[in-house]
């Protein structure tokens, strides 16, 4: 990875911090995005220096910050249920901004980088023993759409029924949602011998991420002049992306989380971002 990447990332997040501040007049967002940008920049610097745990450092720094500080201490639902809730209220704060930047507009630039560097669910899942899938990929993607629909319907029903104490209920939905996600994610990881099984089959956020990730500016490509077709990049990919095909339509192309395992394991230095 180019050593300039941490500097570029820091500049991008500084720009986002002040853009959101001017849009909301909330100084919290300056601290929020400067912290996230700095954490990512430090991790990218470590990655450029060859530290194999650099991405885990970023995941813990950003994921735990959002989970514990922003969500639990700040009583904000940062899951999809919170996004729908605040969106229906017309509140341009918290989860709405988070989703717009990380999961709706952002992927046009960095694809599913959220999944690789900031997700608090993946923060734990990536510590499990199956970083590289041990079994062929399943055709279970429809589960993500089921979860997506269930969450949307649940929030709509709460509004239609005019449930009292809705803020508190939405916060409890965040806690319950995380318990369910961790339980399913860990169980699937051990059952399928694949840490990222939850991301592939269940995570409802991918319904937003996948369409925009197709057009991502930052992509992994293979230099065909250097490639010897050994397949090391494909074998080591936790998301089963067919990296030997540079086309945007490549198999599982929108699943790439920019984890750099393909770059690290290529014997000919043919894989680049």
C-alpha cells in the first residue's frame, strides 16, 4: 500500500468533518470524523509498513468507538432500525448521516470499506479462527433481504401504531439487534468455518452496500502482465471474490472489503488497489 494513503484518508475525513459541521452546526461531528479519520490513517500507516494486524487495529478503534461511545453512551441506534427511525422522523443526525456516508454514498468511493475497517460486528468476527473460508460459498444471500424487510416493517409498524416511548424502544432494538447479530455471526462462522459468513448471507446493510459498491472508485485489480494464474489471491480472499477477473461484473465483485489479503499473498506483486 502507498504510504500516501494515510495522508489522503486523513484529508478526506477532515473535509467530511467540516462539511457535516457546516450542514448541522453540531461540533460533535468535527470530533467524530476527525477521530475516525485519524484511526483509519494510523491503521493504514501500519499496513503500509507491513503490520498484518493493522486492519484489526482500525476495526477495534473505530468499531468500539461507534458501538460504545456513540451508540451505547450516546443512546443512539446505529443499526438499520435506527436509520429508518431517524429518517422517518426527518432528523438529519446520528444513524442517518452514518448510513449516508458509510453505506449509501461512500461506497461509490471505497466500496465495502466499512465492512473491512469499521464494522463493530466484523470487529469480533475477524478474531475467530476462520479468516479464510474453509468451505464453498452457499447460495443463501436471500436471508439478507429477509432481514432488511423485517427491520423496515418493524419500524413502520411502530410508527403506525403510535407506540409511546418510541425513542427508548428504538434504543432497545439496537441492543437486541446487536445480540442477535453477534449470536448469528459467531454461530455461522463456526458452522460454516467462515468468519465472514454473516456478512455474505445475513447482514441487511449489504442491501445498500452492494449496488453502489459496483461503481466503487477504489478497487482491487490484477496486473495481467505479472499474474501467473496461481490463484493465491482467490484462495485467500475471505469474501470469495474472483480477483483474476478485473471486470466490475466479476464473481462476488461487490463483496470486496479491501482487506488486502490478496495483495499480501500474491507471490508476484501483481495485485494492486
